[in-house]
C-alpha cells in the first residue's frame, strides 16, 4: 500500500533565492589587493646578518649602522636583549638625525600558542622596541606598529633554532 | 507494509564564488568499533556523473558511526520497497538498507531522487522521501541531504553532511608566501577561494545565517576585520584601528561582533554593533585579552586573558562586569569556544610542552584532552556538537583533523601546503 504525503519544507526561502541569483562570478578578493610587491620590502630575508655593517644602505648617509634591522627575543619574552638595545639605539639616532624619516615596527612570534594570542605577543615586542626608540629621542610620529603574530615566519621548522629566528621585530624604513 | 514518501523542497543555495582550487584529501584515521552496518544500494537510473548512493555511503562511513556493504556483496539490488527480500540483507548482517531511484525530466534535465530507509530486522520503513528536483551537477548536495535525513533518523542528532568549512590555506615562504581564505564542503569537495592575499588572512568565522564570513586581513602594515558575503562577494571593512584588529566572533543573533582591539591601550575585547559600527569596550585588564567567543544564549563571552599571569580562559557577561576564571589545569589555556548546547568549552590546553585540544565542562570545570599532537590549535565545533575540527601539524605541513567529542572517531583533511584555522559552518536554517 502506498500513501503519498506531501511536505513542503522551504528552507531559506526567498532570501536564499535572492542570494543565489545575485551571486556574481567575479573574483571576490576585493577586500585586499595583492599586487603590491612593495609591501614586502620589510627585510624578512635579512635574518642571517649578524655583523654590524656601517653605512650599507644607499639612503643611509648618516654613517649609522642600520644593516641589522631585526631584533630577536627570548621565548615568551618582550624584553630587549643587549644586542636588541644596541640596534634600537642605532635607529633612534637615525630618526633623531632625520626628523622626516619613518619606521614601521613589525612584531612576530614563533608558532607555539594560538594565532591571535601570538598577534598580541608580537605587538608587545614591537611596543618594546618602540619604547626603546622613544627613550632614545625618536618621535612617536615617526613610528608605526603592526603585529603579524606567527603568520609570517622567517624560517620554516618546528625546533628551537627556527623558533628563535621567528621571535622577532623587523624594523622597516618607510 | 506502509510506505511513506515525503516530498522535500529543501532549498540549498549553491552559488559559490571564485575559482576551484586544490581539494582537501579526506581520511578516517580512527572509526568506531561499534559502528552500525548499513547497505546503500545503487540507485536505479543513476545516469548522472555523481553516484548518489556512493556519496551517501561515503558521508555515513566518514562519520565513523556506520560501515557500509561492498556492492559486490549485495545479493540483490532493489530500487522499490516491494522488491526487497529481507533474507538477502539479514544474510549479510545488515541492520538497515537504503534504496532509491532517480528520474530525469526530459525537458529541464533536472533530476528527482526518491529514497527509502528500511529496518532489515523488522522489515519496516523508517524514511521515505522524494527530494526536490535538481540539476545533475548539484546531485551531491541532494545526496548530502539524504545522508543528513538518514543520520538524524538513526543517530538522533542532526547530520552535518550539508555543512561547509572555511579555512586558510597558505604556501610558499618569504616573498612568495600567499594566503587564501577557502570554503569547501565538509568532506573537502568543491573548494572555492573566497579571498586571496600576499599578506596574512586569519581567523575566519561564519555568521549565524551562514551567508558571511568575518576574518582578519592585512593591507600595507595595517590589519582590518572584514565582513565578506560569500554569496554576493561583497566585502566590507568593519574596523581598522591602529594596532590589533583581530579575533572576530559573531553574536548568536548576528548583529554584533566581539573583537580584539589594542588602539586604546593593550589588546582588549570590544563589542561592535555591525549596523552602526559603534564600539563598546568589554575588558580593561593589563596584558593581552583576546579570542572572545559568545555563549549560545548571547549572555556571556569567554576569552583568553593574562589578567592572572599566563593566559587562561575567563568568562564575562556580555554587558560587562567582573570576569570569572574558568580554567585551572595546565600551564596555559587559550581560544575557548562554546558547544552548541552551551554546556562545554573546547579550547587549546598547554601542558608538558604540548598544545592540545581539550573539552571543559562549564558546570564542574572538569577537563578532557581530546587530541594528541604537539601544536594542535584552532578548534571549532560542528553545528551538531558531536565533532570538533582543529588544525594540527602533519608530516607534510599544517593540516586539519576532526575528533568526535567522545574521542572515538578521528579524521584528517590535508592538501599540499599549509591548511589551518578551520571554521565549521552552521546548519542550513530550517
């Protein structure tokens, strides 16, 4: 014996219909342009330079040592090491000598911990570098901060060495 | 014998934007020993490319709660109820059998699928549906709907076979690194690129109506929280303050977004009214407050806070007030979110130098570790509350894993390059 029972369960109804019909086929990455190679001038590739060169940059006529542009941090720490303080002092002197110069401080974390928490850690490190620059005479108007957390590792790898290279603040001359 | 056929006009919106991309490869790594046997007989007149019975079987088997019967072991292939000889199914130890047939309208080319679920031991019909006509290329979704109906009938909770996952795929290093925000079917099929960038894309979260994603993007050294309608492609930057703009979390009514902002002092939780853009600061502790998540009733939020030292989970009323610490086990606890029924939190627990996914009972605060990686993160509940998806480190890079809340069923989803930050979509609203 067959019995037909009709049940009309309309889900999402007209709203869903409208959503479908208005869907466009174009690439929807409008939120972020991806054609600006210039935003990768941050020196993410400069992690090997441990020596302090003098006046290596073309635009660096002040004779200050600005080739070392990455400051590294201990695990779970945003305290500047002696080396980090020296790098910050160099850049502070540069900013003092060039009041129109601007820097962006890009904070990074290693992969351990959750991603958004690591964005917080990266910002804390960038803030520490900012404080050191301000303490050495730089002006707040010359500095901006961004934290990428663990999203832009300098090196691949899941060991102490890699993590040590990824816990960093990169100083970008704008 | 009573046979009931119900006509379903379940409407699924299928227009996804963007080009197809690499597909996640799906593997069940641990199934249930007490899984139920179910035979899905190939449907009659399955002329389309998509083998509907096979998709249904794959769904049910991938849930870990069922095992199927190889077609070669089927002693008959009925497509109508009266053609079933139950002895043929008892002989191969099946509890349930699914049969069906398909009919193509010669004019429109649309296909109507009809199916029945029968209890082999009792010889009784449990389900009978005629599904709404659909175009042949969308038959996969019809099959998922059928799998959902069967799953709910036999297991007692809604199936999630018609859900989506959003995730972030990235590949390359240094200057070549690219980030893509992806949306795919729960089983990895039909991957679509929602947004692509050479700067990080982070923290996708589905709106409760499943129409939009909120996520974090960067543009020239500044982060923003974007609201992206995945059906129309329309994108809106909701907030882009100085400093951190992160951790978007939709309120259950879809009208507000809890976020992390740092422009006033250090990272704190704010609630933004989406229509007006008005912000309300919810936390003020020194140190990092981040990763907010709403309770299902919208009354409370949990979040990660350093207010007591290393990061732990706290709960605060959505209207403000003093937060209550929720986690005490482990060196750190991070990124909590509520189960759909509000009784549990899933979070990331740090203990013995391992980041693992754990469940916390909201009432008695007992904790159960669910995963066994070293860098597990980003847990997200399936909308039926039975499964959690998270990111883990695989041999070839970051991949996605799922685990049932009882810890008994495990799956992996991987592709070339890193895949992380999974967000499981809500169910289609009924």
